[in-house]
């Protein structure tokens, strides 16, 4: 009997379209001899749809027509299972719904990758692939991520963070603080977005306000850190759980500007007349041209970071090398990486379909471990409680 895997993707996020690309790629790679695949496309209003047309990337070009071909669905627990049911169930229909064995979220960005969808899946009590609520939230907030790594003694750049209202109310004071403590050039980032959305390199004071206003248009909290002028960016993926993990080979992405942009990551192939292939569209060198010692240093750091935040599944960690000092810094972690970083694992000797097998196995393993944890205790606390005829107002405990 096959395992039924529900792949969740889309959601209310600026990385909605990237999620679609990643999910369709993954669904095409899943071994159909072992798994039945149920696509669950979450539109930007939070409505969930399923249908065979969702396996075809070209169908997403016209969403109104796509929705006409799909069924709107919801999920509930029933008889010990998680069941997907049609919203518009026919009155005398005998169909009881589709039992889902494991959830596979392939979502990117806020309102989903940040622990939101993980919380929903925890509520349903269904095994799911990837990081849990806490590690997802830590990974999404760049400032919190830095704090966790600092506490673990792992290398990150110093930064300043502040909220949008603080900046609007105290622009000059915050700009003065940035100039005094960070200096130019610097990088401005929304703290909880990925795919390089809203990120700007600022070389002069005249550019600072525009960069900060752009960042706070995407997030309520902004991070400012020193820009490394002699920079090499290196990425590495990690697969496993907090008890045991392994790192992939390293890659070096190439950018067309001073920072790696959304266009560099996702649109380069399309600009050349092809179609976007998610993160696979990025120009890169795999493995990166690093000495064996430097490569091992980064891979070892990647595993330490993975364990420091309690990650699970597959992640991609982006590093920066200051070539002037040969110092490696952790930049950020992608707890659900674009295209699930399959290109890094294929270069490491793990096929995409085998990567997905291992991710699903890890999901079931975590669920088995959780079933051994006690969540209830025997108590008679309610046996003597009575609010009486006056209700809560006259209650005596």
C-alpha cells in the first residue's frame, strides 16, 4: 500500500510563485511506485485546492481557469486519521475524503515557512517534512537567528535591528546610530523575508533612507549589518535531524550586481529564453572552488548551525567569506530551500527521489518520537468544580 503524501505550497507570501516552482519540481521527482501524491495549492487568500492539473506548471499562468479545474478542500481529524475533504461535498455523496499519511510543506517566506504552516500541521497531529515550529521561526527571523548562533559561539556579523515605527518616529537618531556603529558600505534587510526580497546594499548616507523605507515596506522589523567588500558567497545544504546530520558539497553562486538578487536566483534562465527552474536557474559553480580545508570548515559549520537551531529535514545555509581575512560568517538559513536544494545533493551523490525518500522517513521518525512523549496527566481537578446556577460570576472553586 502506497503512502499518501500531501504537498502543501503557495500561501500568502511574496515568494508564492517560487514555492509553486519548487513544489511542482518536487512532485515530479517523487517516486510514484512508493507514494500517492496529493497536491494542495494554497492561494494567496489561504484557500486550499487540489486537482490533477496542479502537477503541470503551465496551468498556473491563468489562475481563474486553474481554480475551475480544481476542488476546494479542507482538512480534519477523523477516526484517528487526517482526512482531506471537499468543501463543496454533494449532499448524498458517499465519498468520505482522502486519508493523508504525511504532509510535505514546500513553502517559502512569511505566513508559511516561518512556523505558521508547521503550527497548522502540528494541530492536525500529522507527520510532516522539515523543521518544526521553533526552528522554522528562528530560521526565518534573521536577527533571532544571529542571536542563537552568537550564543552557540558560531560566527555571524554584528548588526542593528529596529522596528518600522521606531524608524519613522526617530529617523535621524537611528541613522546616526547606524553610521556610528555599522558604517558604510552596509546591507539593509527585512528580517523575515527570503529570496533577497527587499535587500539593498548602501554605499553612501544619501542612499540609506530609500533602502530602509524599502525594507520596512516588506517587514515590520529591519536589520542593518556591515557589507563585506571582499566577498565570496558560499552555500551548503544539510540533511538530517538534531541528533544526526550531514552536509552537502558547497556551491558558489554568481551574481550580476553587488548582492545576489531575486532575479539572479530565479529569473536568469527565463531571460535567456528558457523557463524559470527555481533556484536551479541560478548561475553557480558546484562544487565551489575551495581548498579541502576551507570546504570542510564550512561543511562542519553548516552542521553545527543546523543543530544549534534544532533543524530537521533539509536546509540550505548561506555563508560569506571575507577574502581579505579569509574569515567565514554564517549569513542566513533557508529552512525550506528553493527546489529543496536538490542540485547540491545530486552533486553530493544523492538523487532527488532519494532525497525526498529520506525527508519523508525523517518526518515519520519525528512523529514516532513524539508519540513516546507524555502530553496528558491523570487528574481529578474537574471533579469538584461547580459554577452553580449563577454561572461563572458566582462560581466557587
